[in-house]
């Protein structure tokens, strides 16, 4: 049951990305280009998502188990530190450079777009570099 | 600032956003997980993890989304326009991979779920990656 739900939610999220226009880097860059002809569509994507999300998370915060009986894994980190800010700034630079963020890139790869696949492979390489750097950092501090 | 009315698609944006919100709400309420793509994918790259299967099932759903929606409602899918050349794509992918892991999230985990949880940490992250995205596009399109 859980596996079916996870697959279905992935599918629904992918459809949302496609319908919203997020899987089109041209659309994303049109939103990020404040100084050019600005396309505000993505603000409505975020607005619509957060409107529904607020209801869902308000309900989720009151529960100790999920409706399918899974443990609730709500984030516990609270610290606003250099890692969070520098990491997010780095992510934004990559987002602005290509117009892809992780979800839309995976969906566009699923649609068979070669540049999306190249982006995903590079993104995974970046994530593996993070794991490598973290391992080195842990080894130094031990 | 001038508004690009020709490319402005308020209804599909809102409808797509609502689907993203529904999926995020369903994930926390049914599976007890925050729907964050970079975290779900990144968690697969760490060895010794026994929780790989839910990540794989979620990602499979994401990957088959275009094929299934193309069968159900092909007119809803816009053709992607990709301006970046291959070198820029590789650089962007590396930055997104590194940045989302250091920053513990991306547009979905921080932007949608984090803001829906009213998390101050996610608000800071979202402001940071949006500002950096705006600045990067400004430099590429208007300065270089």
C-alpha cells in the first residue's frame, strides 16, 4: 500500500510540474528574468502549491502516525547557518543558469529530453561530490 | 519591470501548483515524508541505507509522469525550451546537486513543503535560492 502511494504521489507531482510549466526551462527563466519581460506564472505555481500545502501540513503536525500508519518524519532542524545559506545560493545559481531544478529535470528526462538527462547526471555527480566532501570532513573532525 | 503578458499562463500555473500542493500534502499525510526531490534522490546515493525502496517508487512515478500525461491530456504539456549549451547544463547540474545537498533542499522541499510548514529555515533557504536565481539570470541576460 505504501509503495503504491509513493508511486502515485510521484506521478501526481510530476503531472503538477508538467501542467504548471516548471518542466520548461524557458518558462522558469522568464520568471527569473525580472529585468526583462517578466512572466509571473511561477508565483502562481508557488501560491497554489502553498495554499494546499498549508492545509495538509497543518493537519500533519497534529498527527503522530500517517494515515497509512507510517511514522511521521517532519524535519527537526532549526538552525539557520552558513551551510543552509551558501548551499541555497549555490543551488539558485545553477537554477538560473539552466532553468532546471531537481524535480522538473527528472520529469523532463522521463520525457526523453537529452539535455535534461545530461543535467540529471551532472546533478547526481554534484550530490556525490557532496557525499565525498562530507566524508572527508567527518574524517578530519574525528 | 514589464510584464510578459503573452507568455503569462495564470490558470495552468495555478492548476499545476494545486497539483503540487496536493501531492505534497498526500505524501506527508499518507507516507509521513516531506516531498523534497533533492533529498529523496540524494538519499539514494548514501550507502548503508535500508530505506531505498520508497525513494525508488516515488522517483519512478515522477519519471513516468510525462508519458502518462501525454496519453491522458497531451495539450497540457508545453514543449521545453532549453537555451543553455551542454557546458552550461553540466555546470548548472553540478551547482544544483552540490547546493541542494548543502542547503538540505530545493524548490519542493524548502519552497513548497517548507513554506507550507511555516519553517523559518526554509524561508531563508527559499529567499536565498530565489535571490541567487534572479541575480544569475540578470548577469547572464543583461550583463554578459
